[in-house]
C-alpha cells in the first residue's frame, strides 16, 4: 500500500475553486480506508482535500452515498489506432478509464514502415478507412493531440513494429546491421516519450526473435529508465519457461519486467500459484517483476493465432498462399493437432487440439459477417465442413483479418493475480464508439465493460477484495508500476482524474451477446479536471493528454 504525506491545515483553507466534490467517500488510490472528505479542483489539478463545506466553486458535485476515486488506469490497452478513428474514447471513458497505456503485445502505432501500420494480431478491417500520416511517435502524438483525446494516453513501443521496420516478417535471427537498426528505432521511440518496450512472442514476427535480441533492446530501454512488458511465448505447458524468459530479459538488461495477462490455458489451469511464487523469489533477489490479468474467462485475439507461427513467415500474403495449397493446409492442421500451443501461437490452439470448437467463436468478419458471434462448431455445421477447415477457409476469405473469441482460462488464476502484490487488472480492449466501423462484428465486451464488470462481479458480488484494494489495483498500483507521475492517487498537486460511482449499482452493460453497451452506476468522470461524464452522460470533452515518459 502506498503511503501519502499528511494533509496540513494550511492546505485546506476554503476558497473559490473551479470544482468542488462534496460529501463523498474518498478512496484515494493508495489502498487506505475510505474517508469522508471533500475535494477542490483548480486548473485541472487537485488543490485541497478536507472539510470544504464553506468553500465556493464554479461547479459543485454532491457525491453523497458515492465513492470518489482516482480515474482508472488501464495499463494494457490496444487503442493505438482506434483513437485515430474516434478520439473521444467513449467506451473507455464511460467505464471510468481516464488514462490508458497502449503499445502492448508487441504492437504500437509507431514506428510504421513507409506509413503502413504493423497490426500484429489486430484486425486491420477494424480501422479501415484510416489514413496513416505518421512514421514515428512524435508525428503520431501530434495527430492525436490535434484531433483531441477523451483519455490520457501513454504508450510502449512494440517489438513487432521495431522488427518489421528493420527486417520485415522473416523467420530468422537479425543480422548485426538489422539489430543495430532495431536499437536505433527503440532509442528513437524512447526519446519521443515511450514508457518502454513490449513484445508479442505469440504473434509474428515476435516468435522469430531469440532471447538475446530482446535483451539487447531491453538494454536500450534501460538507458532511458523504461520497462519491458511481454505477451509471453507460451501460456500452456511451457508457461513457466516463458515467464522465465521475461525475468531473464529484466535481469540481464537491468530493467523492470512485466508479464502481460499471465493466465495459463489448459492443461495448466491453476499454475499461477507456482508462477507467482517464482515472481516472489526473483523479486527477493532484486529483480523487479510484475504481472496482470483480464477479469474474464473468455479472451479475444486474431483468428490466425490458431496457426503455427511458421505459417505466418513472410506476412499475410505468404500465409494466404499457403492456405490455398492443400498440402500446406494439411501440414498446418497436423502441427496444431500434434503440438497444440507448444509449437507457438495462442494458447487457444489447445482448444483446437482438444476439439473444443464450441468454445471458439468468430468475432469479426466482412464477407462472413453473418457468422460473427457463432461458434466454430456451429459454423462448421452451417458451412457443411470440418470446423478446422472452416477456420482456414474463413481466414482465406477474409484476407487473414478476422478476430475470434475463446474460453480457455479460469477465474481462480485471475484472482490469484488480482490478490498478489504485483498483480494488475487490465481490459486488453480498445477505445470504441457504438457506431460505424468500430461497432461492427461481435468483439469482446471488455472494451465497454472490463472495469465495471470487475467491480460488480468480483468485488460487490463476491467480496474477493475490499473496495480499497480493488480501487488501488485500478489506480495507484497501476500508476506506480508504469511510473505515471501525479496520476492514480487523490492528493494535492495530482492531476484531477476522478471517478464518482455508486458501489451499489455499478455494473457492466455490455455482454457477449451485446458487446457495445455502456455501463451503469458511474455518475462522473473527470479527465484533467474536465467532465468527460457528467451526471451519467458522455460529454465528448476530449480533455485527455499525451503522457510521455519522464526522466
């Protein structure tokens, strides 16, 4: 639990303020017990906390019966490109997210290769019509600032972007010249304010990178005080070794390391108990390692992650050629049915190996839009073919773009991580709006609902953590792990990112049948002291800022 300095009487002298938050139960983000105090905001920052009943303000908000908390921080977002489509970030703001960290799983908005984004596991159709007019992060940040942002945004730089820009999609080790180019691109991203480096070792070209490449780039990041996060190489039988690889990067590069969504799939359900013991032991010897988890048992990713990584060598065009070759299709299927996730790709490949087609759903498609939301057991019946062939054919028909949903993790593992000292809570979603291209298909409801669902299902209904602990995980803990200054806590001098919600009614509105609905029970969201949600209504204030790494 983070300890804040005491408030002095001089700091709460009543005056005239921009906003007063009155009569609420304040959870300050440190994990400390709730306090009945008022908060004054001036020029986007918190300037006074205490008994402000005699103070005056331009705007006063009565928070009687409500929790007043720091704005939620989503440390694992994939909003990099959806914010270019819709900067208002409606689905994020509506669930109380005031700051999000993008650039996860090895995929970031920059650098681009000749103005062509690297999508990695993401769906290019999701942002079709977007014009990419940036190469580096400075240009990308200018684009977002000029159009306005609904939330604050920080970002990591994706290892996938770095590798593609330096050497393309080839399944091989980098030459010394290519590795030096990767170092240069990583340094440039850090100079522009990136928080660190992320890798996606299940998504091409991530699996092609050896440990030493990651360590070398980690050392570059370390020179700037950055950190390393990873979507690990294996989340099933080899998960312990995959977590060990992240630890090795952190230890050898001398930087903070973080395991993204460290939730094992079959047959390793429950393995987080041992993985967290490993984290405890390496932290005891001075290696700074942490992790996070998604509060759902159903996840979502690209459909092509059901294929072995070697089949993606050369990029999507090469993959599509392989899918047209009957002998190559048989080889792809045989790899999955023999090895499952152990030869790389998503842990969800084990569901294919097990024949659990009723637990894999099509999330997005254009030509096959009528099949979205259906399981591949159903799709196989509709198309009169084996579900495995249906996957390959849908990939071929949709130019390797579709997303899927699959159920393959446990609530036990989520709670093990959520309760652990280093464990964070993430959405793994996107900033969306419920119209246009960003409302097509049936994507995961987490983009609208992850944090309200966590607070309703695990906190109010189950009591799995206290409210103080839960809010700390979403705010102060998140800010501390990712080194966000003056955010994630309610204290004098901090930015006025604030959420006011009713603990008795907060709940998700979105589910898997209707994934694009706003949550309930969140009355007010302030982003830098400006109302992004006012009396339960979105305002499109676009008061967010770019948050760059500080020295």
